């Protein structure tokens, strides 16, 4: 019987789970996979493995639906602001403050989960969508460049502009495609995206699609709200673990 690499098996399991979550609720692949991988490796290395599967699955999500033209018309300031924010904060994953990235990642996961659990909601008037979207994109891009997390503050904004469910899912695909392509450029110029990430990336992509198809097939058969609730609870514990472990390492260093 051939030897199975535990590292590759771990990647397969993580991305199967992350793809399943994305299939059920329309997002979560980079957030879940980067966070789980960051338990065992630096976030920059984790993001290098995540980036290609994230781009491919997001491109697929982008073109599933009839709303693409309207989404680009409404969200272009958010998209441009995100790309610029990622570029503006380039190098943060490999800079002198890189050892603080797991702390920031953990804190962001907790904030994201608390916002989701509180069901805090606000509305953005159509006349304010573009200028607020540009600011939200800039902040999201800078946070994403440092942590790989793209849901704060973009997700509350996208939920606040009043999109229908299917339109929102497609809009998430468009937004995350722009964000992840921008991140890929950063990772390439920083030397984090190399041939060594190719095999893990291929396995991650295959398992992401498998998990996503399973999640989509079960989306109409399972209570999505209950699933999302326990998903957010798990993100709180994972965020606390990541931040606590990183603080302990820095303190003991």
C-alpha cells in the first residue's frame, strides 16, 4: 500500500470542509482554510496554498447567475478599492510585523462571528453605495493583504445594500475573485507563491470543488441558518485559539 503523506491528507480534509461550507452558505473557503492551516504554518504559507483554489471556485461562482453586469455596475468602487488596498499593504505577510498576523487573523475571525451571530443589520441608501463601497473596499483590501481574510468590513456592506439572495451569492463570487487575484499578485511578488505550493494547491482545488458540490446539493435539504450558527460559533473558538497561541509564542520568545 503506498504511503500517504499526512500533510497532503490534512490539506485534503481542510479544503473538503471549506468547500462544503462555501457550497452551503456561499462563502468561507479562504476564511476557513487559511484559519485552519494557520494552526500549523505561517499565514503567508497557508494563503499561498489557498489562493489558487479560492480564485478558481470564486470565478466559477461569478458566472453562475444572470446578475454579473448589474453587480459590476453597482460594486465597481468596492472592487477597485479592494484591489488598491491589497496593493497598498503589500509585503505585510513577510514584513517585520508578520509574527503578529495570526493574532490579527484570530481577532478578525472573532469579530466576524460576533457580527454574524448578533444579526446586526444596517442599510446603505443607493445614493451612498459607491462612495461607502470605495472606502469599505480600501479597508477590506488592506486587511486582506495582511491576514488573507476578506469578510471584514465587506460582508456587512454587501448585506446592507439590499441584494436578493441569489444576486448576493454571485456578488460574493465577483468580489472574492477580485480580492484573491489581487492577493495572488502580492504573493507572487513576495516570493510566497512557488512551485512547492503546486501539489498542495492542486489537491486543495480538487477537494474544494468536491466539498462545494456536496454543500450545494445539500443546501436545500438542511437548515442553513442552524448550520451558519454553529459555523460562526466554531470561528470564535478558532479565532481565540489562533490569537492565544500566537500571543503565547511572542511572550515566550
